[in-house]
C-alpha cells in the first residue's frame, strides 16, 4: 500500500499527470480510475481525478505529497465516457485535467458529494388538532395545518408554493409544536403506465422510412444524417424514435444548439411523454445542473436535453443520441477546450455502441461529404409535413430603391398586405443594436472601439456605444470628438432601428424584437413566444435567434433585409453560413395551411450564389460548394489546426509564432511526416487588435488527419519551452470553424 502511486489529472493547463501517495487509511481497492481526490497543489488544495495507479514514481520520495481525501466511493463517469474524455484531451491537444473539468458540473469540481440533494419535508405532528385553541385567531395557520393533514407522507419544501402553503405560517406552527420539519433525500417515483401522454402524429412515407432505418440499428453504432427541408417533421421523427428508445428501457440524449431553444423543446417533449426529462444548459444554477446530471447518471431521467456541454452527461442506460441542427456553429466551443459537440457526440456513440442521428434542413458540408462517402447513412425528407408548401422566394434588387431604415417600399407594401390578411411577418436582420456605427457628417469621424479594430454599435435605447467584440461601452457623445460639430448620425440599420421604424409604419400591430438584448431578462423569451403563439397579426424582427427551429404557424412572410454579408467575406465558410441562414430563416414561412413568401433584399440580387440557392435549393448549392472546396483543397478535403497568439505589444504575438513555425518546420524534417502538411503564416488576425491585445495566427493544413496530429503531438511540448511562451497568450484550435 505504501508504494502505491496515484496519477491524477488536475484542473491545470499543463498537459501532464501529477503523482501523489495514497491518502492514509484508504484501501487500494477503493482507489479506482475516475474517482476524485482532494490534494495539495502549491499553496492551495484542488480536486483531481484519478487516471491510473503505478508502483513507483519519477518524483523523488521526499517531494511526493500524499492526497488528502478520497471523495467518491465509485467512479464519477462510466468507463465509456471516461475513455471519451481521454480521447478528447488527446485529439484536441488539451490538458486532461481541464478536459475532465469541462465534463463535470461545477459543484463536483469543487469537491461537493455526488449525491442527490437533501430536501426539507413538512409534516403534521401526531396528535396535532385543528381545534387547538392557539389557532382560533390564526386562520392561515389553521388552513396550513389542514393542508398538511391531507398529506400524511409530508410536503417537500419545493411544493409549498403549489399547495399555497406559506413558509411563515409553517414556522409559527412549528413553534407551537403542531408541525415538524425533517430532511430526507429526494426520491424519484418509479415509472408506471405507457410512455405517451399525447398521441403521436401520423408519419408520411419518408418519415416512416427514416424512423424504421434508425430503429433497426438500435443496439449498435451507426451514424445517420437526417436531411429534411424546413417544416418536414424532423422533430416528430425524433419523438417517435425516443418513444421506441424508452420502450426498450433505454435513455435518450438530445443536443440542441442554443439555450433559447431549450424551454420550447422541453415543453414539446414534456407534453408528449410520461417521462422524467433533465434539461442541461448554462442558464441553470450550479445546484440545478448537478441535480440534472445526477438524475441522468442514476437513470432517474429517461430523456436528457441540453446544449453542447450536455454531451458529457453520463447515462445509466444510453440508447440513442440526437444532434438537432447539426450544422450550427454553436456546437463548437470557442474558449478553453475547443471541442465540437457534434463530432464528440459521434465518438461517444461509437464508444457506447449507439445509433446517432444528426438532423438539419441545411446540413454542414462536412456531414454531407461524410454521407456521400458512406460514413453516414443519408435519410432525406423532401416534403413539408401536413401538406404545407415550400415558401416562394423573391429576390428584390434594392440598388436603385430608397431604403427607409433598411426597408424598401415594395417590402413595406408586402408587409402591409400580410398584416391586413391577419397573418404574421418575420423581419430578419443579423445586426443587433440601433445602427452599426455613429458617423460625423462634417469631418467623417466614425465611432471606433478604443480597444479593438472594430466600430462601436449604437444602442439608442441605453444612449450607449458598445463594442460587440470586447464589451467596451461608453455614453453616446453629443458632439463629434474630432471636430466638435453636433451633426452625428447613426449609419446603417440594426434591429433596434428596424423595430422603431416598423412601429411607426405599422402602428396598429405589435412589433416584437427578438435578439440578445431584448431577451436578456429571465422569462423574456417565453413571454415573447406566448404573444407570437396567440396567432394575432404582428411583426417579428430579430437576429439569428429567430432562425433556429421555431414553429410559427401564422408567419407567412419572411423578409431578409440584407443578404449580402457572406458574399465577399475572407472566410471560406462564409457562403455556407449565409446559405444556411437564408434557408433556415425562410423555413419559418408558410409552415401551416397558408403558403409562405420570402423576400430577400440585396444589392446583388443576380449573384450566382443567391440565384442558385433560391431557384435550385440548398442541396444544389452544397454540391457546388463541395466541388469548389475540393478544387481548393479546403475542408472537408483537408484538415486544419490554427495556432492563435495575442500580446499587449505589436509584433510580439507574431514573433512567438515565427519561432513556433521554425519548430514546426524542424519537426517535419525530424519526424519525416508525410501527408502534405503546409504552414500558412504567421499573419496578423483578420481583426488584429481585440480587447487591447494584438493578435496573430499560424494555420497548419494537412491532406490527412493522422500526420497532422502526429506533428501537433510533438510540437506542443516544444511550444511550451519557447522563451515567449509565458509572455504571450496562445492556444491551439484543432478543426477550427472560425479563422478570425
């Protein structure tokens, strides 16, 4: 026992394990990989995860510290999920301790016990009577005691509000010795009866074929891509597959891209199933997140719904993984562990031998390529559910048309006709704020962020200029800071400005703005959706938050105010993202019995990309885009890794990357790495200065994945030894989706 060495992953950026002696008095059999231990680390104590044990250590005996406490009686993560974390750290070239921190709820990282929360339960004291004379002048206390008498098993504290029990009345009853409060572990009632609380919708032939194909693969790993046009009933396919998963005694994990989709997804699932559903996203507090995590791990939640981090949630009986809107960039974590939840979901399904279903109306080019090469089984839904018709596109050339806060005359007329017909209009503009910048008419001054190479956005409602890149904010000036003149004008249109003008144009109809600013308050999103779902004529104006997965049956006109943003971007993914956004937004129109129209305002209405997308559809665009990517040697026909660096002084980040490039070139020679690896850069980042730091990047591109990863594995330890590695903030992004 004295020679047993524990090798732990600690929450540290260092990509290594740390050796400790076993805590005194703990048997070796209790020290299993995946358990947590509290250990001394420098001048503080941290919680680490045991990865392996060894008979000896390279650390001198006199410097080897003992772990302080074993925190778990069994491993926190199932073996397959623990292996996934090991694989993730290796693939993304990230610290294993940091990776495990991402996989665990905050309270578990802090050393809290992995146990179901205890809760207070109020019960009537035996012999307590409603005729007690002390209650003669206390009607509220008497009523509270009457309610408790109807619940001999006790009333949990969490249900007091539902039973209209007042905490103050209960405390007074306790002081009188008439009620008592005890603490017990939360219990979950076993499931009884059928799984359906609501009848399933009939499936068409394509939906039935897709459902049957996935069901036939239950019990084994197989990836499916469900490519269904907007409104084709993908969610009904998900729901019926989940019902079959539940009937098989298994759990389902459903990933969604955004928090704002969580409440409506949860509501739809809760109405359909007699099942316990856990919702996991960053909007939960730490205790709520741990409770949901434990419910999933212990099998008390049969369905788990969550955003990207929910991927790491342990399941007692996993049966199916669904990734909705698989193309969405929100699945890529952009800070810390830069993982892609869709890609890791595929690896998890392989580890756990499960079928996985990726769904989207606009699949990513990577997923379409995987389907074309046979890695995924392609399931197509080409018809809208319930007989709804695909929306009709109209490209509106606004080069010679005057724009009123970004809205042309013909578009105003179409909106008026739609509202007067009792229907709803959705106006899409992917720029929040009042206007993209403030401009001086006299000297040409433009509101520039003092910390970024970016312009500050006008937020008129708060009388502020804000930088959407670093968060810097300042009061809107009354005079030009350069020439002191007062003729300052907002330039361009954001959602605030569009909302203000639409209120003036259509005073008889509510205008509802949906963007990050208007939905920041808790419950604001649900309140807006309640108004929309009443079905009364209104105008919805908002950003991409409106584009994803929402079902607005009364919206028959979608207006896209500015469709040109992705046509001239330096990012090779910009056309794909623009096409996905247009199709997704357009898909909100005409989802019920009324046909839908989509009006796209553009300065380049005859651009080949817009013409192809609106006349031939997304899949024709994707085929053309994949051919262009193949010719250019871009992903998915090559593989990328991006080394980013930033520093306070100009040139410092590029200097670090110059040394990194020299090391990479030496390693290519030394390791004789084949696979056509190119080093592109170093170059300044497209936005060179952000949040007061100067940024640069070095791109590595390889024809195949294995040689590139072989190089990265040998390269990173050398980067840590470079002279500037501590003076410069740097990070490696494997499979980047954003080159900015």
